[in-house]
C-alpha cells in the first residue's frame, strides 16, 4: 500500500527517455534509474520503514511510446508529481501530457493543487532550462537544482548520483516530498483512512466469462459486507496484455487471496494477444505470482461440455495436475456456496499468517550510511517477502547523532543489521557499540545482530569486530546477495 491510504502511488516520476540513456556497453544504470533508487531509499528512511513510500515511473518508456490510458490512470492515482525538467523534457509532447493530466486532476480533487505553501508538482531541474521555456504548470515554483550549470545560458549537466554534491539537493527534495505527504495524510478524514486490519485482508476477484458474471457480482458484494475485507476487482483495465499483466502483478502482491471463477467458456479475449483470455491468463499469473490462488469451477462441469480444446486442457491440468507444493487451491462447488468457501479460505490464510508471525521476527532494523544505502533494497525485498518489516534508520556521518531516534527504533525490533560497504570499519564498530549499549542498558528485546558485508571486499579488516558478550553474525554479500546468511541470522533469535 502507498503511504497515503487514498492514493495508489505517493510519487509519480515523469521524465524524458533521453535523460535515462547510457553509453552503449557501459553496463551502468541511467541517471533517472539512479535518481529513483536514491530518492526511494531517502523517503523510506524518513518514514522509518522499507516499502513505506510508493514511487512509480514507467521503466519501459521509449521515444515512440504513446500516452495511453494505463499511464493516465497511474498519473491520476498519484499524490505527488515529480517532473525531471531537462531540455528533453520541455520538448517532449509525452511528458507535457503527463504534467497537464496531473495538474488537471490535482486542481479538481479534494486536496487541491497546493498543500499549505507547497505544490503537489515538484520541478527537479536536470538542466538550466530558462524559465521562459517552463511549462505553465510550473508557475509559482523555483524548482530543485540537480545540475552543475553556472549563471548564464550554460545548460549544464545533471549531478552525478554517486557524488557527494548530489546528496544535498536529494535531501532537500526528499524532505519537501515527505513533509507534503505528511500534510496530505493529516488532511485525510478518519472515514477515508485505511483500516490496518482491512489492509492485510485484500482479496482479488478475477475476471470471468459472461456465464459467471452474476455469481462473480454476488461474491464481490457479499465479501464487501464483511468487516476487515477489501475487495479488488477492477483488472482489467488496462486491457492491453502487457499493461494488464503488470497491473495484475501489482495487485497480486498486495492480496492475501485471489479468487478465479472458471467454467466451460474461456471468457473474453485479451487485447493484442489472440487466443489468450483474461480469466485463464489471470489464473496463470496468480499461480506464478500470487500468495494464495483459489480456483473454482461448477460441480457439474463435464469435460465434454467444453468446446474450446485449449480451455479444456487448461482446466484438466488445473484439476488433475500435481498440487503437492500448495501453489493453488482447486474446488468444484455450487455457485450458492462460493462466498462461504472463500471466507473459509480467508480464515485459513489469516490463521496461517498468525502462526508464522508467532515464529518469526516481525521487524528488523537496517542501519546504513548513505554510501551503502542502495544495498538495503535487495535485503528489504527479501525480508518483505517473508512478512518481516524492515525499519531503516536515518543516515548520519557521526554515529553519535540521532541516538534518540535510534533508541526508539531499537525498542521495536528483535534484529539489527549494520551495513559495512564503503564506510570505514570504525563507523561500523561505533554503530554496533551504540546499539548494544542501548539495548543492554534499557533491556530492549534485541536478540540478534548482523553485519552486512557489502562490496568491495575487505581483506584487511578485522571482521571479528570485538563483540564477545553479544555475538555478531557476519553476512558476506561482497560477491552476490547471500540469502542463506540472512536466514541464519533470523534463526538465531529462536535458539
């Protein structure tokens, strides 16, 4: 879920294709990609936990792409709009359409275009573009300077994301975004605020053939009457198969259960994908990417009644294939009993989650200097997939600073992981010493500590780190992400 409960995305990044290009064969990510990653981590740190602020940009944007309905929906479902203003941006009809779309929608919605004294459109200046060329939607803004141009006509170049000069404007931009999000969150009425219980019981109901439309509609209505359940059923749109698949994967990532009602008819064909139907495609995606797919067919459905050979084989494989790994549930039943069967499955999922929570650490504190912050992304994803919440501590050059915030977050966790990559060994030692002193003196529930060894390799470092009273798990990720070492650390809290 987004940081703001009444938006799908907190931040939409609008950019020109040319600004993310790299030299052929360089192998390095483009400027926009690096900006996106660093802004995301900074906002996660401000919010205090990984995956807390949702940022979206189109990763497959190319010079010939059309501004379609899919992009329009993402623009309109975003709280803030970050425009990466460059010479390419102001010349791009596509980018200006995104900007105009957001401006029109924000002006008309309940929050308005401005929150206090800050606009919901943020002008990030990659080049020194004269104000006379700025779009009208930037009126009233001075923008955030991310270029190295001096006064005059020099357009300059975007700041190097790996250079320290990049960090100051990033911090200024991130702070402005975070304060605006907080103000928007305060403005949300209690009636619109998301219920935490509801958020953990999202159910997706898939597309169906026309013969099951009434059964699907009845199921959706009856589930929505249940307290603590939120139903998502609006995919498609988008209808075009690539955009549809991306959107459905996003929904499946939040849903605790997906329901797929199938019968003798395959359903409507996907746009741009002859022979592929939405109900079947959604069931396949749910089995591959969903948490718990629940597949239902009528009790009396006979194979000989299915005229479409491909659809008959698909249903036969679902019913008769091996489900030993528990990738999905397959049920034959009565249309009148669908809701009861789904509610029973939701109860099983919630009970299983509760048992898993009792066995697993619920939160892990990730402590990192900004030099190593990109390494938190892969570890955060790994933890989130295991329903473990990663908290991220704010960055500081001096380990003694922000100890009050550090202490407050140590109260909430059972595991601490300190990142050791580009920073000095003394920085890591100081962070561990501060954490362990606080945990021991205040009797906090810290059960395990780990050091995440990130690139480069450190052949001369004393990796024992001098911790005798509280053993430190050294996790070597200098060659590649080492999932087994993280699992060993998490298992230690049960020893």
